[in-house]
C-alpha cells in the first residue's frame, strides 16, 4: 500500500492532478472554452499516460533481460 501511495505522490502525478483541477475549474467558470479544455487536457493526460507506459515497458524489458 505504501508503494502505491509513493508512486501516486511522484512529481508527474502531482502536476497532472493539479493541471486537471485548474483546467476543470477554468472550464466550469467558463474562462476557457470547451475546445481549449479538451485540447489541453488531452495533451496533459497523453503525456502522463505515455510516460507511465514507457516507464512500465522499460521495467518489463529489464525484468525479461534478468530472467534470461
């Protein structure tokens, strides 16, 4: 459980959550349009999940290398 919490609190996760909160707030207040929100949100989420995928893929490759 502590390991999952530690992973959640890494910098990328914090930045992603903060940006999501800020842009949701701006969208609700109608300070930005829905189109702008979707564009920005898509970039942020894609970056976050892309880096997570790359990190997991790298870890799997290292595990496979050590198993052989």
